[in-house]
C-alpha cells in the first residue's frame, strides 16, 4: 500500500532529417481545448523519439522494480535484523533531499545526455553488489541503494525538462498516462518475479539483470534525436542559491500550482500514514497473515494501470486540476473501508486507492509541466518531488511509531479527513482548460 511514483514524460521530436535549431521560446500555457488546428497527440506518441523513450522507460522500470524490495530482504538475510532491513527503505528515500541539486543540474545541461550518464552510472554502481559476500559488506548494499534511488530522482528531473521541447501540449497528458501504465505493469509483475528469482538463485542474477536493464535504457536514450532548449548561459544565471530555489518559488507563485502542490503534500503525507498501518490492517483488522499484504496491495497496481489508461481522456474532458481533485476524492473514499473488517470491501477500497493516487499524480504532473517554462522544468520537477516525498516519508516513520500506541483506525480517520481537505484545496482558483496561464513570475533561469 504505497503511493504511485511520479510518471515522467518526454517530448516533441525534431522532424526527421531536419537540421537541429533552437526551439521557439514558449511560455507556460494551459492545454488548448477544442482547437481545430491542435496537433494530434496520437501522432506525437507514435513518433520515433517517444517510442524509443517508452522502450527505455520499460527497461528502467524493470531495473527499478526488480530490486526495490529484494534489497531489504537481502539485508535481512545477511544480518538477521529487521532494523537493518528497514534502513534500506530509509536509504531509498534519502536521495529526495538532493532533489534541488539534481533539478539544478538538469536545467544546466543537456537532459538527454544527463539521462544517458545517469543510467550508465546506475548500471555500473549495481555491479558493486557482486562483491557482497556476507554481513561485513552490508554497508556496500546501503551505499549502492542510495545511488540506485538517486537514479530515479535524477531521471525525473531530466525527463521533465524534455517534455516542453518534444511533445505538443495536447500530448502531455496521454504521454504521462502511457508511461504511468508501463510503470504500474512492472510494479505489479516484478516484485513477484524478483521474489521467485531470489528464492531460487539469490540476489546476484537480479543485480546483473537490473544493471543490464539500466545499460539498455542509457543506450536507447542515446539514440533519441531531439531539439532541446539550450541552458541559460552562465553569465545570465541567477546567484547560486536563488537559482537552486527557483523551482520552489515557481510552484508557490504560479496558479494553480501552489494550491495543487499543497494539496498533494497533505494528501501524500496521509498516504504515508496509510503505509505505516498497512500491516495492522491485514493482521489486526482482517486477522490474516502479514504475507498477504502483497496480494492485497497488488490490487492497487491493477487499478493504477486502469487509471493510467484513462487519465488522458479525463484531462481532456475536465482538465488536469479537476482530475487531481477527483483522484484525491477517490483516494480518500478508498481508505474508508480499511477502518472495518470486511475483506472484500477493503480489497475494493485498495483498488480505489490505486485509481485515485494515479489520477491525482498524472493530473498534477501534467498541470505542472504545462505551467512551467522549459528552462525551469528540472528544478520545478525536483522541488515537487521533494515537497511530496519527504512529508510522506516522515509520516510513514511517525505512523510506525504511533501504531503500537494508537488504534490504527484512528490514524486512518485522520488520513481520510486530511485527504478530503486536500481535495477541496486543490480546486481553489480553478481555471478553464483552455485559458492561458500567467507567464511565470520567474525567469527560465
């Protein structure tokens, strides 16, 4: 029972055989609704660059998903300590604190090249795990886990920067929906495949497979030919601290990103509480064995796939901001059955959690990409990742500390109320889909 990670998308291809020229300057705008001359998003998604991206994204998600749980299991087997295994999840969350630096880097360099280098670094670093022989090398698992997780945060910052250069605005929501679907397919299948492979052959084959997958992703991304917005020249950049915090300031000052970011922060902090009490729901609420958490949670991945496939149509009909509100409402209602003891109701509720979480994330990411100038995409993406992920991690830790002293159902009630408030907040200052956004109060520096 966990939040769906942010999907990332890339962008508009350069015409085949055309010389690469600097793209025309673009301001952040809302998607144009109902225009006769609007580009066909399906054609954009069929373009060679996006097809290559989708292939790379599949291999990336294989690498991300196949080891995410196994690393903790491996540490438990090496040390016999549940506490040490829990530190693996802390290591996975630690790179979120470096998001502003990664976002700043993404806005200073070629995003395509940054992705290639990031994936190759991930591939090489994973091979260090082949040196692990016993508990005395467990420190190496923690170091590699931090790098492994940092690859994901760097990827999010770099790919977000490509979206304004490669895809027309009308294709952003379908692209996010498609990439989210790919992500959820691997999230559904890989934990089962990884657990089976680990039981049969140990961690090393999975490590090698993940390393190869990252290498393939880097190779495929390297074959993409796109026109990228050039980074701001060094002489025109803001002071270092101002440049690094520009993403946060853009989120706060740009309507409706400020209210949407606040809503997502509150809602996914609540999801952190849900994560903390997941085992209590299974064991105390349903009286089932804790290992059944996996099958129950897999329902979320199934409905998240459905959400990814339907998100683009909902954005086209209602707009991204309303989709965020709808997603948060469905997310809150999906948690309600977990306060009871009916297994069927809880399973259906977890399905609603997967549906609502994914809709809200796709809506938020789409609105954020459309409202952000090209030169700020990396920093804004990184800022939003930090603002949403860190509160979720903190509330997971707090919830884990409270669950032994407080009835888990009380924590769920707090979670539902918080997410419902977030759903209402997300609609403040709602704009019609076709209305242009204000130009960014910050420069693209």
